[in-house]
C-alpha cells in the first residue's frame, strides 16, 4: 500500500463544473497536508495547505481534511481550462513530504 | 523575490560517472529538500537539509548524497550513475523544517544517463 493514495484518473470535467480530487494517507503521524499542481513539463506549485480538521477555502479552491478517516480532498469550483494539470497530494512529517502519484485533471471548454 | 534556482537544467551523463546538482533556495528559506521524479515512481523524497544539517533521508542508496552550505545553498551528488538514475531532480525550499512548511520547487535538473 502506498503511503499516500490518490483517486485514479484521469478526471475530466466540463468548464464551470466542480472538480473533486481525493487522497488518503496511511501514516497517522503526518501533521500537514498539501495540494500541489503540476503542469506538463513544469515543476509542482503549491495550491493549498491544510493542517487541522475541517475545510479551508481559498478562492475557487477548498481543501478538506479528516484526520480520523485519514482523508484529504480538494474541490475546484467553476473549473477553467487553465486548471487542466496533474494535482499532487502530499502528507508531511519531520521534514519529509510524501506525495501521491497525482490525479490528472482535464477541463473541457 | 527570486524563486528557487537549480543548475544545471539539463545534463547527460554515462553510466559510472558522477554528477553534482546545485540549488539556491528562496532568500530567507533555510530548509532545502531534494526529490526525484520519474514516470514510474512519481515524486520521491531524497533528503532534507536545514542549517547545514541533514534532518531526514529517504530510501535511496548511499550513492545519493547532499550537503548544505552556510548560505543555505545546497548540492546533491550522485556517484556511479546507473541508467535508472535518469530522472527529474527537484529541489524545494521551505521557510521552516519539521512537519509544517510549504515547499517551493525549483524548475528541476533533468538528468539523462546513457
């Protein structure tokens, strides 16, 4: 079992729809959770960080964390073609970030 | 504010050679982490340095090593290169070490081993 697992893609949504990305982690000592976006041929860039249970909203993005279920999610509202990328979920503990394999999202105009 | 700078961006080596990659973190960031990204294995943690000390290490053989200088710049070295070392090597800086701290990635060094 991988330490961080993401829902298998690819995920395709129409423009303006909500995209839902999910992630589970196995290491209960993980304390911080992050979503990174990686465009093809580029390096990952941070979208959201979440440290405590509940929801965290930033513009069109909402991250959700449930430590009891070891579950992290990212909702993208009003999806745009520019959101088309691979989204990486990461769990961090003691300086080490463990990444999932990523979910590739395509937003169709 | 300048981002994370990695050099060289591309390099080609042959099996058995060694390579040194360099990373300059964002000004003020003292934590530097290194990751290997391949299509088959994804992003894998190599090591983290903070204040010139290695704080954490991933599951890579001893051929992979690194160091950090007093100005927070970091280098990683891979000796006795193997074909499987072909990958994108990403450096990420963070303001803090430990279990918090967001990562800011450089553009990466793409290594091809022939």
